[in-house]
């Protein structure tokens, strides 16, 4: 039972609320008082206020927000509802569909093999999947008519696509360009496919442009090819590799491609944005057989913090090192020049792209309330992570409706709460 706060002044009430927001945290990152890590308890309450505005506007049903700084949890709170019909409150241990927030995990999985010398950034994909040997690039056929997909012909690629191309979305593989429709025709995916059965078929897909010449989001195909390469090199299925090499060492107990039945009541209902109508496909991109490193993972805020804290720590958590600090720097460096600016609704200036993560180069030019050198990514359903080496901070927002204004409001509320 909550104590009677009606006779308390505003300052004690705010402190009480701040204390209530701190969890009994089961992960390896300990909870701490915000003031111990240079943040204001009172100002952190604005995170809840920002979330509540969007919940009241029926833009999102609920959210979980988490902030760690200097290795301690300063804020961890659930907002709104997991399910509108039953009015089930959002829980801090809710298991969210990560969608593309799976991609940083795949980046780490690949970089671990690179550190071990088992693959190299410049390796052609065909070294591991021979079907990619003779790539073709789609070209528009002049004088095409009709309202359907553009008529195309193909030319040989100037070079093969590489591991680096896939990590930086510069491969042109199923990236929404003129070759996309033909790629879907020659490489359809069935519900029973695995990475092993499907990915080789992508070798016949025409690329949207010459490799390395553009940035275009290969939202599913590119990282899934990387996932298959991890399987081939490691000798494990991709889910087993992630579990044994990343999730278990970091204590990520609630991260899966398809959660077991006893965890499924903790999955929030997925809604569509048009008035929060219940989505017909509640599994999203999760699958029991197709382990998509691009978009298939589900996780909790607590679990994903373990992964992100490892990155902000330079590759280590609780004495378990997954990567070296120079490799983290490489992951979070801009590898694409100016090609990422203005793409996917991002700002026209100030952004770069690393290995499956966006990089903040100039937050003022980008108009974002995020520190320079921060890196991270978000997902189709609104989840977002920023790893901030400058502030030694991780920020996580878990929602299941893609509303950019919610993410921007969260970023602002976090940054204004830093007081030293």
C-alpha cells in the first residue's frame, strides 16, 4: 500500500516518487540514487510526464523507460498499459518486440568473430555463401510504361558485396530500390524457411546499386545474411550462438527469438497507430525457425541494458569481456561519409553510420538532444537505445508503436535531468 502523501510538501513527494521509480534490479547493473550519478530526481520525473502526454493522446498504450549513468540505474519506470482491453498495467519486466533494435546485437556477434580472426571486414560474402559470387545490379530500362514496378535490366556488379557493406547498409541488397520487386520474385521467403534455406536464394537478387556507392537501408536482408555467415563460421545456429556467446555471459535471461510460453503473458499487446487498433499479427517479426538478426529478437529493458552497458563500458561487463574497446570504437565510428544524412527520416546534417548503428557526429547540426559520439538504433515498433560514451550513459525506451515524438521527448527529458 502506498503511504498517504496528501500532507507532504511537493519536494518530499517528488523524492518519494523518485524512490518508488527505482527498481529492485535483478541485473548486474546496480540501482542508485540519481544524485549519486549527477542527475536530478526531481527533473527525472519529467520523463513520466512526457510519456503520459503521449499515452493520454492515445499515441502509445504504454512504455518502459530506463536510464543508467556511470554504471548505475538512475531511472527505471513503467508507464501506461500493456493491454488496453484488460487494462493490465505496463510492467518493468515486459518483453518487447525489438524489431531493428536487434541489429546492434548482430553487429556485436559479427565483430566477435572478426576479433577472433575468423572473418574479415573486407571478405566477400561469396567466401561463405557461394551463391553471392556473381552479383548483378538492377538498372532502369528507359521508356518503361505502366503503374507497376519499373522495368529493369541487370549489369555485373563492379565488385562483390562484403561484410563491411552489409554492416554499413551500403550493399544495395533488397534496400528498397529498383531491384526490390525482382529480388522478392526470385527470392521469396516462406514461413518454414530458416537462414540456411533462405539466405542462399538472395544471391540471385539484383542489387539496387553498385556496392559501396550509396547508403540505403537493407532492413532485413543485409543483417540476415550476416546472421547466416555467423552460423556458417561458428557451426552453431544463430540463436544458439547469441545465447551462448552474448546472452548467457551477460545474464540476459529474457531475450529470445521466440519467447517460451511461460514468458508470453509478459509481452505487451501490439497496436497499430490508427487509433491504437490491435494488430492482427501479434508475433511481429519473431519466429521459432527463422532467426532474424535484423529484426527478430524480443527482450526486456533490463536485459537490453546489460548488452548496452557492456558497450558503454568498452566491451566488458562484470568481468566478462565480449569485445575490446578499440573494436567498440570501430563499431561506433562513421564509415559512410555524408551518405547517411537525411535518410530514413533522419536529420539532413550531423549524422553518421557505423556498424548497424547510427552515430551522432554533431548534435547541434542534427537538432537532437543526444551527446556527440552517441550511437544506437531503434526498431519498427518504437524501441530505441542510445549508448553515450561521453556521459557514460545508456538510455532505453521500450514502446510498441512507432512515434518519433515519443523518442524525442524522452531524449529531452533525459538530457535536462543531468546536473553535473
